[in-house]
């Protein structure tokens, strides 16, 4: 019995010791944490970066814009990803780098007859004032709102660009990622949602807003009204290896990759 | 002075005792230590949740926090009534499904079939508990939600979808605890009833079910605890609207999904409000567990006095 007890204690000690030892070993990767909207793009760039810069590693994690900013503030991550403009109280603390511009697309089911709406109509739709597609020139179907959760960078950008003082209706279905919004809109003819233009990829119909269809060209020229920045934030000057990744992301090569994926170059 | 003296007394006593006794004491002490560390983990978690959550409740006011339906955390409005209503609606729905099927299953397995069949069916029902909740959620999203949307109307993501998914998830809890309760009914009750000329069904519902009632109540309440606490599957199929549902086809948000959905993003008061949501959930589950414990303890007391 006593032997067993000793064995168990040694085993526990070994596990604890081993995990502490291993935990210290992976310090070589640059950690990039934050917005789930930027995450897929950052992952792609990280892969390319590791290919072209042997021996350097980048670790990308999601969690959301606010989590990314907090991670950068607490030095948990070297780079935070944020898919909205910084808030006033955040501006002094961080150095933001715009890595790309992203259009926010208002998406509906492909069978929806509506092609475009005005910005005012988008606001009224999401505020719950317009409740039937007939009211914006479509078929006689109820409008089903799909929004993102409170605190999401995409939601905050949408609120700032579209809603102003109005609140998003509380009847709106809440989904926790761009992917989930897309999945729902794809299968529901009544649905309307908003998501990163770069992630729409042709399975959904994106509505023109104020007569401008959301194309890369319209976002670049500034005609399309719903544009937000994708930011990398750091506290103070970034470390050498973090700077290497940021430089790579801003290089023409990486910017071309982002453009191919549907984002718009940083100016 | 007191504790020191008692420790000293304990030590003299310990040294005076024979080797074998000392060894046993050591083992007992080590086991006590592991048990205590598990409990202190629980205590720490509880203390942490309350420390983070209670200040915001006092700041907002308990009444406003629980009874207001305005949840705009970024604007400093924290009302969780819709989530409480959502949790209650979804849990009740799940219990209707879980209890009807779970209890029927338990009655069948204990009263009406050969033991050979029980040996196959009971483990397979218990296997349901081993399926990860994401899988239930996924099946719900892919099969159940489109079915509800196409045939019953509404967005599909609804109280009904969440209830069905949760109902299946609580089945193993309800069934296996009910089976235990039904098997604990003495054979003599059943035999006596049959001997008096009652049919099998009369015996089952008039005697066996009545005798096992408190155990079944405990099963239902433990199942309820599981349903209230489930998160992942509910997020996937409930729609997460911050609105009090008016029909089975309306989407809802539960307390657990509220925490899980917004946790990654939240900061400051918003985060504290999510902890406060956790406090409310904690209290609800504590109440449910206490009821379950008292009911099953009362049963144990009765059994002894028999």
C-alpha cells in the first residue's frame, strides 16, 4: 500500500515537472491572438511566412478582437488582432498597424429577390423596424435577422458603421462566428446577416448598399460605405521577430495574397 | 494556545502508538489530503465566481439584474431575465421529453423484459452519456433544425430544437437512476400485489412506481441539473436571441450560452456580469442538487425504518 502511494506521488511529481519543463521550451514562436475574422487570413499568412522564413514560427489563435487586445496588453500575445477601429480609451495604449481593409457584406440567401438596399434600410432592418422583405422590394417573407454576439469585432464595426445610436433588435438570432452566420444564411431564405466580405466566397448573395455592390474595387475606392480596418496591435515597439512577421504581412507579396482572398490592401 | 496543545498531544500519541498503527495513520492522512485538495478546488472556484460576480450584482441591484430584460453589456445594462426564462423554457422542454422516455424505458427494463435484454439495453442507453455534446449539437443543426424550419416554421433554431437535443442528452441520467430506484423496491411488494390479483400494469403503476417515487424524483432533478448546465449543444441549436420566447418555435438564449458566447470578448463590467450570470446559474444548480439530495436521503431514511 505504501509503495503504491509513493509511486503515485512520484508519478504526479514527474507529470508536473515535465509539463513545466516543456512549457518553457516553445518560446520561439510569435504569438498572434484575437479576432476570428482575421484569424483565417493570419493563419494563411503565418504558413507562408514560415515557408519563406525557415526557423521562425508564428502561432495564430482566435478568441475575438477584445480578447486579442487584452492578450496584447497583458503580454500574453506579442501581436493582438483586432477587426474594428480602436476605441478612444485604447488608442493611447497600443500601436496599431493596419494590415488590410475589409468590407462588411450584408448577406442574404441566394434565392432572395432583393439586390440592394440603402444604408438607412439596413439600419431599419436590423433595428427591427422593417420586418418583411416586401418592404424593401422583395417577396412577401418575414425578415430573419442574424447578428453576432456582443463584443465581436464584426458586430462592433457594424454597429458603428450602420446602426449609430439605434440598437440591433433583440429578436435577432445570435451566432458566434462568421462561419455560423454563413451556414445559417445559406440555408434560410428569410435570413439576413452581415459578415466579413473576404469570407463570403460566392455561396451567399451580398446586397448592394446605397447602390454600390460590395466589390474589392468599390471598397478600395471608398465608394462602398461599410469598410473596417483589420489591425495588428502591439504594446510599444514590437520585438524583432514580431516585427519580422508584421513586415512580411505588409510586403507586396503578402498583400497580394490577402487581395486574392478578398480583402483590400492596406493603404 | 489550544490548537498547539492539541497538535502536541496528537504527536505524542502518534509516537507512542505501534508501527502498524502509525503506518495506517500516514495512509489515512495522505488520502485525507487528496480528498481535501479536490474539495478545496471546488471551494476556490466557488469563491472566485462569487468574488467576480457579486460586486456587479450589488452595483446593478439584484432586482434589476434578475428582472430586467435589457442586456446591452457594452452600454452598461445588465438584465438577464430573458436568459433565465430561456434556461427555464429549454429545461422544462427537455424534462418533458427526457422524463417521458427515460421513465418509460426504466419501467420497461425493470418490470417487463427478460434480464438478458436489460443487459444489452441498459449499457447502450448509458452509452448515450458518453457522446460529446458538440456531436449532439451538430446532429441538431444538420438534421433537426432544418426539419423544424421546413415543416413547423420559424427559424428552426428554437426552444423545441434545444429541448429535443437536451431531452436525449438527459435520457441516460434519468433512465439509469430511475432503474436503480425501481430495482430497489423490494420484490415482496410486487409479489404481494400480484398475489392479491392485480395485473402487471396495476402492480407497476399502483405499487412499484409509488414505492420508487422519491428515487424517480431525484432522477428527474439530477437530469434537470444536467439540462440547465449544458452549453455547447444549446448554443448550436437554440438561436441565442436575447428575447423572452413566446412559443416553442422561438429562439432563446440560456444562461450558460450567454456566458460561453460572450466570454471570449468581454472585458471590465461585461466580464463581471458574465460571472454574475454564473453566480445565478450556480445558485439554481445548488438548489436543484439540494432538492435531489434531500429527496433521496428521505428515501434512504424510509428504507431503514421499514
